[in-house]
């Protein structure tokens, strides 16, 4: 498995599609199950779209990784320098949306991955790191 990370800009709808394709390719290479591939691609799609729509664009870095016990996985970092998220608790409430979406983006993405970390500051942007491990 190629252990190098790949970084993509997210500044257009086409970039969101490219992120989905890259994540799918990385998930297949890591030998994630089809169900876990689908979960990871779905989470990545939501988070890339959030990076574009709410963060004003940014970038995504996809890295094959291994746990301390040698388990393969994929780590994805979504970063933007947008307005940040003022109320994280509210942002994670199912049904809440600051835009026109279904309000399942952050909370839904968090449920689809094994690890989810978010760092955000108002006026400085948001960085979300997710990991999906092989079962």
C-alpha cells in the first residue's frame, strides 16, 4: 500500500467529486470492506462539501495509515480558513443546518467513521480529521 498522502484543493463542485474518487481509491487499496468504503466515501463527500460551502474552500489530505497494532486504515484531514463554527454542540445536532442542507453533515459523518476530531475557531477556520480502520 502506498503510504504517501495525497492533497487536493476543494474550491469547486468538481473538486468534491475528485475527493470522493481519491477516497474510494485509497479505501480499496487499504482493503476496507465495501460497506466501510461506502461509509468513508459518504463521510468524505459530506465533509468536502462542507469545506467548500461553509468554509469557502480549502483542501483535503488523504493518507493511508496504520494503527499501533498494524491495522490498516485511511486518515483524511479537511481544512479551511473560513468563518469557523461558533457553536459546535448546535452544529452536531441532527437536523440543524446553517444552510439549505438536511442538517446531517457533521453528525452523520461522525457516525460513519471510527475516529472524528474537529478543531475550529471563529474567524480562523476549521480542521476535521477522520479515520476509518479495516475490520
